[in-house]
């Protein structure tokens, strides 16, 4: 599974929090409104951003199992425990090999953020099957959907965006990744097993003042396009230089498409 630095996760977290769809969040909260406590497993937890965001919306007594492959990120996440009301257990798990183990034990809700677009169709089918077998609801937030909006426009924006989306389908550790198609595949998979879905947009919207994260994304997209080897390197470099000039001049704005969903069994557990 591809890794992400704590620095990058910290940079994106406030934008993620702003972008998460309120209707989907409300559906998650409503599903557990009358429970005195809840047990959650968060897959690909990073530093615990999902807990920080949705924890206040859930029953006061919470038990979280935070799952990731990165020991450094888990060390950050483990500090969130605040007994007796909030108990956090951090576990290193290979989700490719040991998904079932990650879901075993007392669980009321599965959560994940920015994970689905990294996984393969085969892994997603396996995950949906496991969740459905346990009759577990799933909150999956911030799945990239392939939409990149840049202003002012540049003649080479489209080529870069298409290259980025092709790169998104490369193996991220789970096999050929679903990338921008992940949210649609997940929705179809959960509907096939009789789940009810609540969906919403969670697009990133960056103003001209949001220079640091725009700079990181532009550099990352240029690198992805270079790695594909399908576009002339000079054209990619020139595009990046032009976009950086717009950013430095305070003229660059950006939107990046994401989708949130809450999938819950039709019948109560």
C-alpha cells in the first residue's frame, strides 16, 4: 500500500474537514443516535483524522480500532485515546492480506477516508462481501473521482489531468487501483448486497491564498505525468512552471473532486 507522510496528512486535514459532506455525516450520526456506546474500526487511519472529525457526532462512549500499515502514523493516532469515554487501539495490519482480521471482534461501524481510490476492484468486492456478512455500515469519505478544476485555465491542463487519472489506476499496493472509478464501484457493490446509500460531494476547493497545498498537488501531478512517460517531459515542466507563476501571483484557484458515501444494511443488525 502506498504511504503518505504525516506532513501531507496534516496539510490536507483542514481541507478534508471542510469538504466532508454534511448530509452524509448527519446520516452516520443518525444511525447511532440512540446507542449509548459505539465500536468503530477505521481502515487506513493515518494520524486519526476520521476519528477527530466524526467522533463528536457519535455516542459519547467510543471504542476505536485504528488500522494502518505505517507505524509512524499509528503512533500519532494512538495519542487520541481519552479513557474512559474514548478508547483507542492502534494496530498494524496489512489490509491486502489480513482484511478479515482487521474487521473481527466487536464492531458497529467501519470508517475510511481517502482509501477507496487506492484499492483494486477485487479488494473492494472482498471488502463489500465481508462488511455485508457482518451487517456492518460503512462510512467511506473523500474518494477522488477524477475531476480537476484549475483557474485560470492553461492549454495543457486537460492533458495533465488525464495523465493523473491514468496514473491513479496504477497499483497502489492492492492491485490495479480503481482510482477515480472507486466511489461508483463501491456504491454499486453495496447496492448489490442490499445496502441503502447516502452520497454527497466532498470536493476540495482551494482559494488563491491556499498556496502550500496547491503547490504540493501541482508538483505531485507533474510527477505522476512524468512517471507515465506518455507526455513530453518538456511540456510537463513548462506546464508546471506556468502554474507556479500563477500561484506565486495569487491568481491560482483549484477544485479537486471527491465523493462521500454512507452505506448501511436495510435491516437492522
